[in-house]
């Protein structure tokens, strides 16, 4: 048997995009139902905290919540210079669309407990209650198999991708008066969890491993609440071009990448009453939400509590799944 090898771009051959067929209608950019400017999706008066909020998906999410007129958008990450630049850009955008949103910067290292505690303690001292928590920060390891990556590097990824989000979620739920008003917990995860036969995914197994762990944990949090109390949803943001693709030597013209406004807008919709039917589930931003809420898919959601959740394939509880 040939030995397992770490990633080699030449092994990809002809690269094919992982196109889903879960819904007949697929999206590569925002569309009317999830448009954050819709009055029904307004986040007026609400405070949003976005981890990894300074760049890429996090920045797009912050932009969408600004469009939705959130009272305050808190963007958090380790790099203050990047956060400050993003905050300035977002504040100008808010002014241009006459949005009342105030952009607040918080620096935090998700692998350091004391910094997470310090952030939430500071918010409490300022009488700031977070209404919507978006877990978006993530750490990517090298393209190596688990046994070649090294346990220290692997555990670092667990600290950022699993422990960090869980600690944020814990502090979020322990806010004073948490259930005095509806809240939302949105987890930005990855489709890599169910695409392990894709060579780009299998070459970096630590990422789907850690993201799946966090996604499973988030679904357990959902089980403790009704969506009217805490709306919980995990979603794959789509196929977006960024540093991860560049690291593989893939250029932006090689695949039909989605636009960043898609996961940005989806994060706003996911925190709305419209998304209650998906409470605790996993979906992809590309899937058409109107189609998800109709026909056969809606019936599956109503009849099967494990549908679109992490589970053992072939089992439903202790029974065989058909």
C-alpha cells in the first residue's frame, strides 16, 4: 500500500468546482430574500459581535449588519491595525447609507482565555449586551495529514476553532438578562465537513475536524433553547476566494467563486425570525432559503430532528436510518 502523502497541487488534475444540488436554485451572490436592507430583516437597536470581523467574510458580515441598521457592530480579532482600518471604512459606509450603526473595535486572541474574559468583562462594565454573536474567526493549518502536522500545531487549531468559539458562546449566554430579549448565535462553519473526498479538503484534514467539532457543539447549544429565545444556525459561507486558495496556488479565475456579499447577507437573514425553521441546523449560504422552507425539504426538517445536523450516517438514535 502506498504511503499517504501531504498535499501536492499536481495531484489535483482538472479542478472541478464542488457545486451543490441540495436546492435546485443556487446562489453566488446576495438575492432579495436575504437582502439585509429588507425592512423585515432590520436589526435596529441590536448589538452584534463578530469574531474575525476585520477582513473577508467577517468584514462582509459587518457590512451587512450595517446595512441592516444594527445599533452597534463590534468587530473583534487580534490585529488592531486591520480592525481600525476596517472600522473607518465601515463607518464611512454607514454614513453614506444613513445607517445609525456604530462600529466598535475589540482586540482579542481567541486562544487566550484571559483575553476572551477581558473582552466580555469590558462589555459588561460598559453595560453593553450583545444580541447577536457571529462566530467567524478561524485558524488554518498547513496542508499536511494529521500525523505530519504535529500535535502542538493541531491543538492550536483546536484552541482557536473549537475552544475559542465555545468560550465566546458561554460568555454570550451568561450575560445578565440574557433571555430578556431574543438573541441569535450564528456559526460560520465549512462545507469541508462533508467533502472529505475532495483533494483540497483531504489534504488539510485538521480544518474539517476542528470545524465539525465546533459545529456539533453549537447544535447542542441550540437544543437548550427555543428559536424565539436563542436562534442558532451554522452555515457554510460558500466558495470564496482568499488566502487559503492562494496557498494552494489557485488563482481567482480558476473556479466560479462566490461573492462576499452572499455570506454577509446570509448572516443577517440567519439571525431573523425567517430562519427559525432551521434552528440548530447546518446549511450552505448558496442554497435558496425559499426552497428550503417549502416542499420535500421542509417536510424532512419537520419530520427528522437530525436532518442537516452532524450525526452518524445510517443511524437515527439507535434505529437504522432510511
